[in-house]
C-alpha cells in the first residue's frame, strides 16, 4: 500500500494547488473607458502592443487557389493602411478554414481564445463560415468575408434574414441570389435562350449558384431541361453532358472549378446533341489559366466586375493596379482568383472601423467592440477596389454588381476580362 | 561492455556504408528543400532569431544519419567494436555529404531555372539555403553544418551513456517545448502560471536564447540526477505481489480518471477543442478496433456509420432539416441513432461478411462512398439537404448544462461520456464469449466455424457494435459543429481512423487511445488541426512516412496487444530464445 | 472457387434470406430500369416510361453510342491499371493501394516531358516521336517507382500478416501523393494540345469516335497483347505464374522468387505508366490526386473481372467503365432518379456488389494459390 498512499498524497497536493490557483482568479476589470460603448466589451491595446486581427482562409486543399490570394489581399491591405493610433496591426499566422464547417469551427476556437482579437477577415468558403461566424460573433468580434456568397449567411435580399445569419457577420462579396439572377437574365433577355441546363459539382457554392440560376431562369419563363452534377475528381464528362444533351439545351451554365470545368469545355464538342450549344461559367473559372484555354473561346463568364483597374480604395488611396503590381513583386505570380480585391476592401473596412471606434488613453488604445459593429452597420458608399460598398442590415456590404464577360480570344486574357457584354445591378 | 574489441583505427572505415548513408542524407535534404518545407515553415520561430521550424526540418536529418551510420552493428548477437574517434569521422563525413547535397542544390538553383515543373526551385529557397548571404556562403556553411551535426549525432554513441542520455533528453525537451508553444502557453495559462510562459517564450513567439540555455542545463541536470530512479520504481513495482500490484494499478487508473476529469477545467478553448476532436476520434477508433482489431474484418468504409450518426442527429434535431424536423431531444435521438446505425450495420454487413478479407475491404470502401454520395446527391437533397447540408443543429440540452460547439469543454465531457461507454463495452466484450469467438475468427475462420462458432452472427455483431460506436461519434460531431455537410465524410476519414487503430496498437484499448492522442492530437485529423497546426500541407506527407516507418519497424503499434505482438514477431522471439540459450518455445518466458 | 462456394451444411440463416432478397431486388431494379429505358426509347409518351420519370426524353442512338464508346475507353484505362493490382495480388496476396500513385506518376512525368517537348517545338513537328518518347519516359518512371516501392516498403514485410503490407501501401500512397503535391504544387496541369489529325472524330461501324479514344483503345489492346505474350509464352511468365501458385515450391524448382516478384511489380508499373499517358492525353490534365479514384476503380475492376486473372482484369475494367458510363442514364434515370451523373461512382460500386453477390470470384473467376484464397 506504500506506493498508492504516496500517490494519493501527491494527488491531493496537486489538487489543492490547482484549487488555490483557480481561486486567485483574475480580476483585470475594464480599462477606464471614456465615452466608448462597452456593451460588447472593450479591448485595450497597451503601450507598444499591436492591434490583433486574424485571417481565416482556405489556404490548403483544392480551394487554395481562392484562399491564398484572399490572405495575401489582407496582408497587403494591412501594410498599405499603416498603424492606427500609433499601434501596428498584426494579422498573426494566417489560419486555415479547410473549406469545411469542422475546419472553420476549430480555427474559430483558436481565434476566440485570444481575447485581444478585434475581427477576422474570412472565411473563403460559406460552409466554414456557418460554423465559424457564431463563435466569432459570440465573442464580440466581427467577421468580414471577401468570398462567402451563400444567401443563408446574410439575407434573401428581400429583408428576410438567412438561416445562418448572425449579427457581427459581414461580407464584401456579392450574394449568390444576385449572380444567379444576373446569369439567368443575361441568358434569357440578352441571348434569347429559352432552354438551358445547369451543372454543379456538389460543392455548396456551386450547388447554390446553379440552383439560383435555375430558379431565376424558370421565374422568367424559361425551361431548365437539365439540372445535374459532376463529382470532384471526375474526368470523363461525356456521360454528364449526354445527360443534359437529352433535353437539347441551348445553353449550359456550369459554375464549377478547375479541372472539371476544363473537361467540360474540352469534351462538349464530342457529344451528340450539343452541337452549337452556348457555354457559360461563373467566377470559379474566371482566372487566367482557364481564360487562356483554346476551348474557352466564345464562352461567357458571370461574376463580380473584375475591371478593378483604376478603382481606388478611399482609405489607403491605392488603386487595384497598384495592388496587382505590389502582389506580383511580393509573390512572383498573378492572383489565381478575383476575390483578393474583396478581401482587401474587407480588411480596410475593418481597420477603418477600429480607427473610428477607438480612443487613445495615454499610450494605449481602447477599442469598443460594439463600436466596430456600429461603424460597419453604417458603411454607405465607401469607395473600394471593387467599387462602391454599402452595408445592409444583414451584413451584405459588397457592390452587388454582376457582369458577364465573353472570352472571344483565349490568347488575350486581359482583353477577355475587359470584354463586358452585360452588367446587372439592382 | 568490457569484452569489446578495442576501437578500430580512424581510417579503418566502412566507406561503402558512409557513402550509402551520406547519399541518403543528401537525397532526403534535397527532397525536403524541394517540397518547400524550409521556406513554408520559416515563419514559425522556435528559438527567437536563431532557429525556425523551416530550418529544423533540415537540420535533424544529418544528426540522425550521423547517429545511424555509427550505430553499432549487431551481427549474430556480437557487437562489432568499441566506439571511438573513428565513429566521429564517419558521422562527420556522412553529414558533410548531406550538406554537400544541399550546397549542390543551391548552386543548381542559382544557375538553372527549373521552376516550371518544380514549384520550390525558387529564389526564396535559394535565399533560405544561403541564409541570405550569397551563394558562396551557402555552400560553405552547409558543409560545415552537415559535418558538425553528423559529428554530434555520432557523438551520442561515443559519449558515456549517461551524458549522451542527458544531451538527448535536453535536446528533445527544447524541441518539444518550442514546437508545442501554443499548447504549453494555453496549459500554463489555465493554471495561472503565465509567469513561466512569459519568461520562457519571447514576445512574438519562440524561445529566447537565454531560456533555451537555461532549459538545456536544467533538463540535463535533472536527467543526470534522476537517472536510475525510473528503473528503481519499475523494479519496485515488479516486485509487488499480485493483489498489491492490482491495487496500485487501480489507484493509478483512478488518478488518471480524476486528472482527465479535472484537466479541461484548466485548459483554454484551443486545448479543449483539441481534446474534443481527439475524443471523437478515440470513439471512432474504439469502434473500428472492435471490427478490425478483434474480429479481423478490414472495414475501409467505416466513415459511413459516422455519417449515418451525424445525419440522423441532424435530421431529427435541426429546425432546418428539409424533410421532417421533429426537433427531438438529443437523448431520444441517441436511441434512434442506435437503432438506425445497427440496421445500416446489418444491411452493409450482411452482403460483405462472407467475402474474403481484401474483397471485403474494397466493397466496404465502396459502401462508404455510396453512402456519402447519397447524402450529397441532388436526388436525396429533399431529405438530407444535398450539397447544402443541414445547418442550425441545436446544442445538446442536458438540463443542468448545454453542450455546444462554442464551448468545447462541454463537448469534451460529452465525448468522454461516450468514450467511457465505448471503453466499457470493448473491455467487457474482449473477455466475453463473443469476444473470444471474434478472436477465434480472426485467427482462423474455418477452424472457428468447425469449433461450432456461428461465424456469420459473430461477425455481424462486430459490424453492428462498431457501427453504433461510430454513430455516437457522428451524433456528437453534428451537435458540436452545428451543421453537417457531406464533405466531412470522405474516404480519407476511414483511412485515418484505420491508421489510428493500427499505429496505436490493434486490438488494444489503451493502444487505440494512445494512437488517437498521438496522431489526431499532435498531427491533426483530416479536417481537424492538431498541435502541429503549422505543418498544414505537410501533414499527410508525414502521416504517410510515419505509417511506412511504423509498419517496417513496429508493426504491432505503439501499445501492442500481447497476442498480436507474438504473431508478428514469432521468428524474432525464436531467434532471441536461441541466442539466450532458452530452447523451449514458451512465449511467456521469452518475452519476459 | 471452393473456399468461397462451400459452406457448412447448416439450416438457411436469415442472412441467406436477406441476401436472396437483396439479389432479387437488385435484379428487379435493373430489369425495370432497362425496360423503362427501352420503352422510353420506343415512345416517350407511353405509360410505362412516364410512370417514374414523367420528364423523360430518351436518348438518341448517337448519344447511346457515345456513352458506350467513352465507357469502353475509360474502362480500357481502368483495365491497364487493374493489371498491376491483379498481378501483385496474385503473387503477394495484398492490395497494393499505392499502385494508383504509380499510375499518377506516369501521367505526371508525361506532362513534364510533353510540355518540355512542346516548348522546344518538337511536340508539334513530330508528334509520333514525342508520343513514343513520353510513353517511354512514363514507363521508366512508373516502373522505377514500383520497383523501389517493392524494395523499400514491401520486401521486408513479405512474411507478415497481410494487413501489414496493406497498411504500408496506404502509407506509401499518402507519401507519394503529398510529395508530388509539395514538388509540383496543387494546381491542375494541362498537357499540350493534340494534333488535329489525331483528335478529330472518325466513323467506324457507324460509331462516331473521337481520335483520342481510338488511340486509347489501340494502345491498350497492344499492351494487353504484349503482356499476354510475356506471361503465357515466355519463361519469365511461367516463373511468374509458378510464384503466384506457390512461392515455396517455385523456389524449390529453382525459380528466383525475389527476382520474379520484382519483375511482377515492374510489369505492373509499366502497364500503369502506359495507362497514365493515355489518361493524360485523353483528359489533358493531371494533379497529385489523379491516381486516387482511378486506382480504387481499377482495383474494383480487378475484383469484378477476377483477381489474378489478367484477361479478366482487362475485361473487368471495360465492364466497369461501361457500367458507370451507361448505368446512370440507362437504369437510374428511367427509374426517376434526379441528377444521375452525380451517382456515377455509386453505380460503379453497386456494380461491384452485384457481381460479387452472384459470382463471388468475379466474372471470369480468380486465379490465386490456395493460400491466398483463405
């Protein structure tokens, strides 16, 4: 029994020690706040300390093409913005949302466990946001995404909150409902198409967009003769194209990603019944590699207005061209997806909000969490890289303008991006 | 050790061996540099201003190779020669060849452009290799570093055993303390010992130089002083008679349980989240352990039952469920989950159990995919939400507390509860009639059948029990994440669970738990970050390498099951027995 | 056959009843689906076709033929990969999960070689020469990978329980996949364009077939014939068959077992390399994940055809390829399932289950030693 008694003693010592430690809990108390709204708490950034924000994007896996430029957009925005009240802004290590609900949740736990964080830029994927946003919001932080587009996260644009909407969530990307409507309007009104088909790839984003297109197209009186999906990793697209071919559509809308999008464009010519069909994709394929494919000649692409060009962010004074130059200099390549601009503007909005809702207290800076939200709720006609931004009651801040471009010449990618054939704005 | 031959002459080297290890060292280093580890992991600082995780990914190789090249060769039980300066030279040469490999790479990157296929043939890699000091510096420094590390590695053989041990332990501690910074900070914060972290780590992460030195000295001293204590304790424990040993065991497990129950109270969100994830995988691994470890059925579609548990919970509790949404209480849901999982287990099990081992593997893998595709499909989306999944799954209301994803501590306790059930079931089953039937089937199915065991029923039972345990995990997972998408149930999950079981020790409850803690806790799960979150894209690469290494060196797993270990090492046991002069085949005696 | 077919004479258990029901239900579904498909082909408006799928439109003859051709071509590639699985399984008795990565490395090396050739202008000026060159490179890379894999990972485990090499092969698969990811990056890489004379459609026996698919079928047939000749007509092939039958007796007969096993891996690797190039040229795209799904499908094909049976593996590949390309639209769609293309993989795995329910040793029977059947 000797051994066990000794263990018991050890255990009880350990226990009492931890209990004492727990009893001496912290009572930091609030910083002597001035007139700041402290309903969600205040954050004090001490002398010489940094203001903490975080980036949460899909930087690994098959959506990394989207997440990596987003993260870099945030990095460059912080650098352009400079310090706030003498305090540098620190993004920490870029976190990974793994483009999934579980990944988003785990990363969000990491973020909220650091109570000095004011806000998060992200996520890349709407699925990750559904799990991450409630955690972030509950901690009094805000989350601004540059590429979530699911209507469930904000509203249906008619004043009804989406089922996953939480206060404290904002985004600069457009709402899917818009893009679906824009694509359907273009196909029905401009191209005069009455019979269309839609193909998605089982991703919540592509599925949502294809459904939005279907609903809008049918609402206009058109017929969607085929609505189906491929699986990620599929290579042989003849079966899926044959499936939609049986309805003899005049247009196929496939808002999917690479490489499956490449296969559809390459193999559509060999399927009986699809001769002369019009192809239309969305922003998932709106990148230089795809626009350069010989088979993408003549295709239409719906998406955000990517003629960022000389658009200027009013807070940093930088234009999109400045940004692209800085991006290439820093990373040796061009961005692989167009949402870097949305992330840049999202970051600047957050930093503006911090600036507006903080007060200097000696050498330290006191930031009001409620004030940050209040500022963001009131954003109207902010001029950013993506155009004019105004936040609605459910966090949709993006410029809800959708354009359709046509790739007439795959050897001239820049020309294709500027070849806007249709604009859609409410 | 005294009867060894005297050290051999310095130049009396096994040149072929040096060349072999040297080129292996060089190849590994070049490979690591080209997959981009040094550059991508460079932002993670281990020792402020001196060492990043990126450089660490390179420098451990020459050290290990130096250690291996001078490792004593045991031929027929006879140790070759006493260690001496000769071995230091061997280590140095091996390390230098490795360093030369990196130097060569730097020169090649400097002069040729292969960035087109090779992503990391980049200026950043070159700069990293040169320490930002120009190509000439880079070439020289890697020869030096390689040589020095090689000597260091081989020196571990030459130094007196105690010193070598102290140095080794100190280095490992520094590596662990710096790599696990987040976890340690979180842990110490929970115990209100922030003054330790403040003095240990520099302000923006990483150990400071001073604290590194203090840590090394401290740990080395402790190792030297504590030498032999552990063995003494072990001897004491072995000397206890059976009832006392039992009570000691009991006390220890009791203390373990208390610690496990109290620990989460002192942990922050990151660590609790980690524990909750580990718990979910422990639950899955315990279930698969019954199927694979006890009954010997290789199920590669195990994730299907995880998905069934998750989706059943989502449909029955979420107000957003597209089909029926009765919004039942979690307690009732669990009962329904058990029934549904058991039914699916039977339906999947019945067609496959008569199949031969490997056919069964591919068919179960197929079933796993079929079930995921059905949940994903547009066809069934009016029932299960398709690609949009099911969101707004409510927290578990326990009356006195709420289990929800935003409070990982509560999730951990819930998982712990289910793990306790799973452990109890596994433990009871192992010794039961059914458990013995499973083991008999695993050893030889025909003989088992001849002995009157109803193999079909026994195997189906394994399937059903495994399915139920996995569905528990799925149910908790759904409540934890609050939403459910088909992308959480890829084949990869099945494979990772299997890896956890195998690496931990198949057929052994403790082993399976250890496996989950080590793999999921440290490296991370398929979509769950582990302690080494920074590894990011390299996680699966390390998984793969670790798996091959384990299977080659320790196929019985980290905590082996005694019976399986015998199966795997029969020949070695016999060999050992022959060497030790024990001629009879009594396994008990040989292993002792 | 014996070990699987014969069971102890016990009363019929509920499991047997369940399986019989399952067989009947599956067959009934297939028959009803087929009949409905035929009905809807004859007349869209007949009551039988309208019953489950009111919106049915049916397919044109050209579309059905197109589906068939693409299925056969896809299946031929599965078959080439399946040969490697089948041969290794025949000799060593475990599923070499990493074989899909051997195939992927073939595709990847072909991509690198072909882009370099294209940059040099040789790809356009002399396509046949480039084609032979990249096939050669892919074969070399795949063979070397397979042989090294055997030497490093599998040989030390020759005598361990079969679960151990299987797990090892999963590890090797993870490793290769992620090493390629690290080395070449995550983006999908595109092969250069094929020359017009090869890619254009040709009409053979009223089938309108894209040139790339003809190439796939011809190359697969030639490789298969070559392999058949090696295995059935040469001494090496005899040694391989002997080792597959019984390693110990083969060794007693003076056959170098180690060498024969290495050779088996090498030939399997070469076939995967050829398959890889065909894949790359057909779909003109490769990533580090290219080998994963085709690898699993190929093993499925090997099981469908009968493991260890080379002709069976090839036939199994073609059967599986055809089933997954025709099945969704010929059977599922008339049954009223929506978005059938999404369920393609599900159809492939269901086909596997159906085959094994009726013929537990695969369509053409397995050829394994008594040992491996246990």
